[in-house]
């Protein structure tokens, strides 16, 4: 084993994280629907990593003998990692437009806000139509 044991411990853990988290985890593989739309999942990826260790002292004065080669101190260590993948939205491409459909709880309110200009235009058209003078014809 080359280097300090903590180096190998960290290298192994980081390689494992690298294998788990790649660009396809964040922007998923596109799926084509029968009607020609393409749906692309978008996710949020968070991860944490920790590693630590200690060289433990030898017991009962085992390292006090001056005639012997100095002994390597025993090493104790560990590492851990956590990964969280949370869906954020779906991008829908098709019919000449691109739409982002969020997944979170406030998505309904965001869609209402996005649609507000269209709703107001339709409401104005209805009100304008109702304001036309009513002509009463005699019998």
C-alpha cells in the first residue's frame, strides 16, 4: 500500500461517488412519447462526504526498544458518503414549444402565474363582448 492509509480510504470513497453521480443523473435520458413529444427529467443531486482516521499508540511500551526498527503504528479509519437525488422538473419538447413542468408543491401557483396573461386576455375579450349595446326590437 503506497502512502498513508487515509489516502487510499478517501480515494476509494471519491471514486465510488464519481461512479454514482454523473451528468445523466441531473439531466436524465430523454423519453419519446407516441405523440412525438420528448420528455427530459431534471433532478437535483446533493451529496456529502466525510473521512477520518487516527494512528493508534502501541500498548505496554512496545516501541521503547531502541535496538529494534521503529514499528508502524496501527491505523484506524473510516469514511462515509451520502447521495440524494430529488426530481425537480420535467422538460417537455414538442409541437413547436418547450415547457418546463415543475414537480414541487408550489407548481400549481407557478403555473397560474405563468398563465395569468392569457387568462386576462380571455377575460377582457369576454367582458368586451358583453359590453356591446343591447338592441331591443319592438314587437
